[in-house]
């Protein structure tokens, strides 16, 4: 029932995706929060404010969360909670993960790398060509392409991936049932049929301007790397790049003509240290996957399997590697996420370094050196 309560809460008029995770934490869960709002009174007012209590109390008393969830399912919309198998592991590890995801289509493949391809809505012919080419070539290597379904770079990245038969994920700044932008109705249908459409905003939510910068953290959080293709100096794609850096993801950029205003943002990223992309190989060599060994597919990683570098992997080492798939992390960050003392975490990381699985970078951050799917058993 938690998914039903979570979906019903997210659909309350005026419920903010920004505040819902905190409310769930303070109440102790979705069912508990629903019951508090249904009863109303001082505790509900303390949580959500006196102006919302009476309205939400009435809605909660009239609404059956289970029926509301069933109605979403009849429309093909799934609700994914952080503890569900379909909730992407990389997204779960970001600073402020969504309290839930609404989804059309299939879940993001957990075994394949994800790369976000983002850029200007007013892309030039060069930018559209680059985005579509990168999307297609990534798809041929088994990489999931993530973007925001907007005009320009986003749409062409999705389109290239679809043409190559790949899986692509569109993260929306509105409800998954909203066709936005309107000219991408056919593209969104194709994405839902061959990939997935995701949003933390409930069905019916309008594409309000403030929602798009906020959804960019999901694009970055889903991905191992973010590639920026054409961006002006104030492009929203640069917000995605900054969020990716905050989460330890790789940031790359496609260079453009120095005379083009749509190249100023990408060229500036390269000046600041983003990797220059001239081919898909430039992207793939930064991903924590051995494409030659995998042959386009990855085996299931299981504790106790034997890996390149020798030895068997403990459950703790497996969990550490899963977190490092999202990018370089500090010792303290890993210790907090795994609930372990820093000293114990340091001992494990040192052992994993000797085995050739991770390496310590300047600044004390650890990154995945050799991905362990290369020799894992296919049980």
C-alpha cells in the first residue's frame, strides 16, 4: 500500500515534489502521513501549514489510495518508490532523490551504463547532427541514452537512440501524460514504447518553468556521464552539468565554432576541464564498463563471484562498487551511505585498491578502476 499512499499524496493539489520527501521523513512514511492529513488537527497543521489542512483533510477522506493507484495503472502509469527494484540505483544515491517516480514504459536497465545527452533547444544543424549521431552510437554499444525530450539537442539524442534500436529515458518537467513539447507527440509515443518516460510530478502537472531546472538533477542522477552538445552561456544544460559534477559524474562537451553563441557554453566547459568529445569512444572510455569484454551485455554481479584482479568479492565490497558506479566518491560519503565507521570503510577501500578495482584520486575521492562484470559468474 505504500505505493498507493505515495501516489495519492503526490497528487494532492498543491503538494510540492520538493517538500514531499521531507514530509514523509517527518511523518514516518506515506501511510502515516496520509493518516495524519486525513485526521487533520494540530499535527497536520504543524507539518503542512494551517492553510492546507482542511482542504487536504477533505480530499483524503474522499479518496481511496488503492483505487487511485489502480486508475493510474489502467492508464499505463507505474509508480516507483525508492525501495522498489525499478528505482535506479544511481538516482537513489544522489543528495535529494525523488520521493517517487511516475513512469510510462519499461524500467531503466540496471545492468547497462547511462549517458545523458543534453543541450540547446535552438540547436543548429551541427548540434542536431552531433546529438543524433551520439545517441545512435551509444545505443549500438548498449548504453542507455537519457535526456529531457525538449526540442533541439534532447529530441535528436532520443531519436538517434531509437533509430539504432536502443533504450532511451526521457525525464519530464511535467506529468508523464502531458505531451510537451507539443511537437514531440510522436517522439514521446516512441520513447514510451521503446524506453521510458519519467517524472516526479504527478500526471496532469503542467510544464511550469521552475520544474525544468529541478528535474535536471534526475537527468544527472540517472547517468554515469553528462555530455553537453551546444549550449549558450546561460543554457539550462549547464545546470545539468553542474549538478552532475556535484554528484561526482563525468562531464563532457562537444566543441563548436568559436563564432557560434551556442558553442560558448560547451567551449567554456572544456576550458574548465570537461572532457572534449570528438567521438563516442571518448565517452565510453570514461564509463565504468569494459565494452570489449561485455560484448554489449553485462552479466549479473553477485557477491562471491571471481573478478579480474583476483579473489572473491564480499557483500560489502559489492555494495561499495555499486555506489562507485555513479562516479568518484569520498570516503566519508561512502561511509555515510553504507552506515559504516570511516575506519572500516578505509580498510575496505585499501583492500579493493590492491585488488585493482578502485583507485584513489587527488582530493581523496575513490573511483571505479576496473568494472567487475568482466568475469562474473552467470548463475
